[in-house]
């Protein structure tokens, strides 16, 4: 049965519908796979984990700024990570009032496990694409992000960053874009 609603026809031609749907699909698949593999983090904590993983050492305030979350939310996540043995918190070398967060070997192992999960999901979702199509997608997405970087960084929500980090930060078919976006999005 064909839908005659002109609004729905217009929506069918809009990128937002498909990009949003793909983002949700990847996040939910990631959440499910991480749960199945009994990983010690939730997908919502992924931006904090990745920011720490990409930095040699970083303060909780720097994490909060980088992932666009309030410091108390980051503190709760970092404390949870510390209890699970994923990170260490040590005094800042220059400013004793501050502390720095460092990834432990266990934390690096978990980050790499998450990377494997994301590869599995991307392999599944993008398996129909040729290498040429993937490269074209990469170049297009890079261009979109680069041209809109200032707008994206000033207006992006936590959910958008979770989706993007889940889709892109950990590699998969788009490793160049992953590195590029991790620097842009998380300033890490």
C-alpha cells in the first residue's frame, strides 16, 4: 500500500532520517553486543573511556569539557571505572590541587574489546559496500564534519557524541575519519 502523505515522501529524501536511524541502530547493536560479552561498561560511558584511552593523562575537567558533560557526571563515571580497575587517579605533577586520570592495562584491554565489538557491528552493517563506496563515504563524511566543525562542536548534544563515538571513533572501515573525528570531537 503506497502512502500518499507528501510529508512522508519528502522525509524519504532527507539524509537526517537515514543518518539518525543508522546511528540508533549502531548504538543499540553496540549496547546489545557489549552486554552479551559482559563488558564492564555501558555504551553511554564510551566517550569518557575513549577520551581517557586517547590521552596519556587527562584531568576530569578536561574530560568533561571534551565530551560535553558536566564534571559530576564525569566524576561518577571515572570513579566507577576506578572501582572496576580500568583507570587510576593520581595527583597532577605540577598542580597538587588537581588529579589526572590514567588508563590501566585492564582499561586498555577493555577499550580494545570495545573496538573489536565496533568492528563486528560495522562489518555487519557495511558488508554490502565495496571498498570504493566506503572510501567515498569516508571522504563525504570528512568533508561534512570539516565544513560544519564549529557548528557541530558548539551545538552537539551528549547523544550525538555517543552516536558518533560509537560509529566512528574506534575504527572499523573508517580509521582515517576515526582519528580525525576523535581529535575534533573530544579534543584528545
